[in-house]
C-alpha cells in the first residue's frame, strides 16, 4: 500500500473515531439536540470527514511548519489553533444542516470552538499515534513528496 493511501486511511480513521465521539457528546449535552438529530449530524459528519480528514492532516502539517512552534506550550497552542481554524466552520455547517436553529448552532459552535482549544493537542497526539500504526512517521507526508 502506498504512503499516500496509508496517509489517507490513517488521517480518515483518526478523524472519524475521535470526532464522532466528541462531537456527538457536544451536540447532545451542549447543543441540546435529540439523539436522533445527533445520529443525523454524525452521519453527515462522518460523510464529510472522509473528504476532509486528509486535507486537515495536510493543513496541520503546513500550519505547524509555518508557525514553527517552540517548546511544549508552543506545540499545544499551534495544534489547538490548527484544529480550531479548520474544524469550527465545518462543524457549524453540519449542525445547521442537521436541523439546529441558528442560535443553537452558534452556541454549539462556540462550545465546539472551546472543545477545539481543549482537544487540539490530544487530537494531534491521537493523529500521530494512528499514523504510526500505519507505518507513518511525523506529522504526515504529502502524497507526492520525496520519500513518500
């Protein structure tokens, strides 16, 4: 299996597993959606995660290279910012399409933004762990990059 395929599979699996759980809990207990609405939302979310997972992996790689975080605090902040900037707009769209009214969607997105700040580094570590299980090292490689 090529490095590009492994990168796609690793990034997709990591994103779907991590955010199906965290987003579903947010939608149920913060946004106040019914479980049936959460199921619709997470189904849409999973369908959107397939085409967005690898772009997020590439975005995170680019963002971390661009900001060049120094030390543990810098890495935590960079991971949080990368996740926040990429995922919150997508999340807002998902919740709106799933049936939440605008006020609830904005409240849920605000709480999701806080979650992104809290979960940014744990997700970064999770993503790197999943990538290692697929034989990938580092924050991820571009499919056409040298060496992979």
